[in-house]
C-alpha cells in the first residue's frame, strides 16, 4: 500500500524541530488541532483563504493583521460632539459658508 505524502504543515513543523505540542503552544491552538491539520481530518481552508487575500492585495500575512500599535493615538480618540466631528473632518467652514449662502 502506497503511503500518502506528509502534509506540508507536518514537514515544516519537523523541519523547525518542533513537536505537535510545541507548535500548538506557539500558534495558540490545541495539540489535537495540529494533529487534525497534519492528518488531513480537518482542512486548512482558512489558511488558504488568507494566502489568497495576501496574493490579491500584494501583501504579507502580517499586513492583514491589525494591532493597536499600528495606528496613531489620535485615530483612537472618539469625538464627543458633532462640532468635534466637523473639526476632525474639516467641514465646519464649508457648512458655515453654505448656511450663509442659503440665508441670502
């Protein structure tokens, strides 16, 4: 009987010198999840979708993942009033002009 080739994830794990348990801890999944991926019992479709995203967007996986440190502090500040929204958007002056024109 012909033996199935090892899934790429198993090959790469072994090449890195990691056990399934060590890899599971590094990745943040259970050891049984690694076993299922390597045996083909559960697919890695979600990983393949991420790779397709990266190819379509011409980026790396890391680029798809957001972290709070990626954004300046100003972006996390939420306006507390409509006036602050206008100030952030720079629309206050335009609306004042329109109001004056509409009054005439």
